[in-house]
C-alpha cells in the first residue's frame, strides 16, 4: 500500500484481520486530515490535533507493517516498489503480490513553479505551519511599520482559488483579523486589513449551485473578504501579485502574504503507473484506471483517490470523480473488498461512487451544504460541517480535543494556536538557517 492518506488508510483498514500481509508505505509517519489543515494555518487548531501517527492507527493490526519512506519507483514488471528511507542510505526494494497506490495530489501553479515558495499552500502540515507564521508575522511587522503603504501591503492577504479550501481560508483570515486579533495591537487595527479571494470563474464555490455561491460570497463579505471573481493571477513576486480581469486589464496588488488554493495535479506516482502499463494519463497527471480501479492489463495493481480517473468502458472520455475525501475513502474500502473477494474466489463488481453531497464552511456559524438537492446555508450547514468533520477525524482523542477547542474558540472568539514557531530566518528572501 503506497500512501496513508484517505484512500490508503481505508484500504489498509479494510484488510484488518484478513489472511494477508499488508505493508503500508508513506513518506510521512502520520495520516493527515487535510480538510482541517487550513485551521492549523490560521491558528484555530494545533498540528497534532489533525494528524495521527500511522503506527498508532495500526498498532493492533498485526498483519499491517508501517514503513516510513519515499516511494521513488514502481517497477511493475518485477512486481516491486523502490523506497528511499527517511535517513540517507541505499534504496530498498519491496516485492508485492498486489500493489495499491494512493499517492494523492499536489497543487499546481499553472506552470509557474517559481511562485511556489512565494504563494504557499496548506496541503501539507509543514506548509500550513509556515502559512500560519507568515500571516501572524505580517501583523507583527505591520505594528512596527511607519510607512502607510508598506503597512497596507503587510495587511493585505491574497488567496488564490475560491474552491472550498480558498473560501474557508479567506473566511478564517477575515475572522482572525476582525475578531481574534481585535484589540491585541496598539499601532494597527488588524480588522482594517484586506483579504482578497481571487477566482478566475465568475463565482466562488463553482462546484456548488449558484444560489449557494451567492450566499457564500455574501457571508465572506460580512467577514471583510473581497471576492475577486473573473480575475486571474498573472504574476506573483515577493512584494505583490498581478491580476488580470475579464477585460484584460491588469492590476498590481502589493501584498506580503499570498496563499495558493487553485488547481491540483496528481502525484508523480500516477505518471509512473501510466508509463509502466501504457495507461492514459490526463492533463492533470491522473492515470486512467479500469472500472474496478485496476490498471489496464495489470489486475494486481490498483490505483485510488486524487490520482486517478476512471476509464469509460464505452470508449468516452475518462470519468473524473471529484477530488474529495469521500471519493478516496470509498475507493479505499472498495479496493480492500476487491482483494478479499479475489482471494475468496468471489465475483467482483465495478466501483460505484455514492455521492453524499458537499459542504463548505465560511466562518463562525456560516456554511453552505448541497446534499442531494437539499441546499442549506448558515448555521445549520455550519453545524453539519462540524459534525461530519468531527466524525471522520481519525483518533478518539483528537475528536475530543478538537471538539473542546472549537467550543472554546466559538465562545471566546479566540485561537489557541497563534504561535510563530518557524524562526525569523525562515522568511522568504532571508538567508535561511
Ligand atoms: C487544504 C485541503 C482541504 C481539503 N478539504 C476537503 C474537504 O473539506 N472535504 C473533502 O472531502 N475533501 C477535501 N480535500 C480533498 C481531500 O483531502 C483529498 O481528496 C483526499 O486527501 C485524497 O485522498 P488520497 O488518499 O487520494 O490522497 P492523500 O490523502 O493526499 O494521501 C496521499 C498520501 O500519499 C503519501 N505519498 C504521496 N506520494 C508518496 C510517495 N512517493 N512515497 C510515499 N508516500 C507518498 C502522502 O504522504 C499522503 O499521506 C481537501 C484537500 C486539501 C489539500
């Protein structure tokens, strides 16, 4: 099993107690609950509250061995994977009978990799912690800054991409500035800062019905966020972003904090799989798998989650399921069942995704939900979001701590994890450690 994210975790759990030996390989020693990483980036939660060590999760599963290492090659012809250990040293080769690959995805920067260090994303825990430091440091620097233009740039936060992550991130920064930090500074008023949410499409949350997009935009404005729809980022530098609107007009926005939440590309492991068996790989780097999630001509290799599209058996374009945790989890559970059914000689069925709807939160008591045509907005959607995320968070202790944290944050409008912990030498443009 390559990858201990949403898909890999469910696939491994599904093989619990079965007469199979599972080796789970991940470059991290923890499972990360990505849907809450933006709360780490805005100081609402601490890193350990949304991550759980893989060894702890599988402590009681004696048929599961956890290996920390980077998978650098998939040698499908020799039925082996190549792993780079966490410390420098020779690579290891691990043979397999069945291989499940669930390496997830990463943000793509529209072909501008040079923007990556300037416009951080919140997909990894390390990056979320760095984003938290950058946001908080901008307020600290603004407190000391005599030049009003530089101060305004420090208090301008630009979020690129108005999907659920961008919307949630923008709402949280708005709340941080207006509520949490209110009264904490003497020379600046944090609530006077600008939070710009840039989106190429003509509305926020394009995957939701238009009426919910409108309500979400309204809730964002109440938090001081300016949704800049019909705008595309054309350049990012250490001091500004350049935006182009629908008419082609260019605006330069001075800012020190840009957060990236737009466009994803599949893990390079998908490309390796495609290369290894001749399967189609789409523009987002996803490999096309058969309707039972196996690779064409390689029934012993299964690929799951954000890094796959489904081949259309009728010859049409591959079917891309949404890049959501429920898709990955259902595919993971399906993969475990497929392996067990095969071992037991039972017939297998193609994978079917059960769409349970989608949710997004905007701020304290504000959310939107689209559940089988039932459109909710406001506190009810927010409460549903809260319950669903608590339910799926891994680890009982994490659930209890996060519940308490959210309750305290809600009642006090506070954020307990407002620490700048990466050290001043880590600033963009600074000499480094
Ligand atoms: C910020 C953010 C917020 C999100 N919010 C939501 C939400 O609210 N609701 C929702 O449904 N979905 C949300 N998603 C999407 C959801 O997190 C993904 O769809 C889901 O994580 C995909 O699961 P996966 O198993 O395919 O990949 P991941 O969960 O990303 O897991 C991939 C795993 O593979 C490991 N890995 C990758 N490459 C290698 C390698 N070469 N060697 C070893 N290990 C490797 C990684 O370390 C990781 O553990 C969000 C995503 C992000 C980034």
